[in-house]
C-alpha cells in the first residue's frame, strides 16, 4: 500500500505504449495518471477492474459498450468491470483513472 504519494514518488511505467504514473495504492483501489500523446490508442478490451476517470486535459474518444463519446477537460466516466471499451487520443493530455480492484499490471 502507498497511502500518500508525492508526485516525485510516483511509479513511472510504460504500458502498451502509454506513459503512466501509478500513484496512491490502497487495499482495494489505485489511482493512476495517464500521460497520453496524440495517436495513443487502447484497442477494444475489457478487464475485471471497474475504472473511473477524470479528464484533466486533451481530447479523447471513449467507446464504451458500443457507444462513442468525445471527452475533453472536466469530463468524467465510469466503466463497469468486464465491459468492452476502447480509448483513442486525439490531442495530448492527462487523465486520472481509479481502478478497483488494483491493476497489478500497473505496479
């Protein structure tokens, strides 16, 4: 567990071509900051983790269970576990994601 993480203490990782910072990690959830670059694309996938996000900056396309949404700064989303989704980056930006349970592959 990492209850408090100062920005310089974030775990830096590249996962499927995306730079991310793993931040606070609790017993059942974790916070990440995705550092997206135009052209990043997470193809359609699903995972057992519930995922909620907040768009800090950039412009993105989220396709969730067959419906497409354009997301910009201030927008939020919640993706239930095991639901097909994809994410395309149209403009560089940052997104905060919270995963429950913890994504071990992000540690």
